[in-house]
C-alpha cells in the first residue's frame, strides 16, 4: 500500500469484495474497481473460503463514508480511462471514413 499505511476495511466491504470474485469477476478486476491491492483481495477470498474472514478491530478503522469515497475515486479513474480510450477510438475510426 502507498506510504506504508495499511488500509482498514469493514466486514461488509470485505464480504462484498469476495462476492464480486465469487460471482465470476477476476480478482485483478475486482481489486481495481474497488481500489484495493490484488493480494489483499486474494487473502480475503482465501480466508472467506476457510471460514476465517474477520473484521479488523481497530480504533483507526475506516468509516463508511471513507470507504465510499475510496470506491468512487477508483470508479472515477476507471471511467476516465474508458472515456479516453473511446475518444481515441472515435478519432481513429473517423479518420478512416474521410
């Protein structure tokens, strides 16, 4: 993680992330869309399958609002990248039609 800081995630967030993977999405894709490290998500999936996924009990836990902000930032990065790709593709195909 950046700056040596560890993320703190709620149990609900972890379970939702695991549900994404179990519904067929790749670990890499789910991690990217949620803004977490692939290895972290992989660990959550492994622990969930073993029935040992626990919430981090810490005073410095992440609030629901912080989790939502993190998720929205990750989604903004993804959507911006998609927009840029579509703009380049549109320009490429428009050039070929002249």
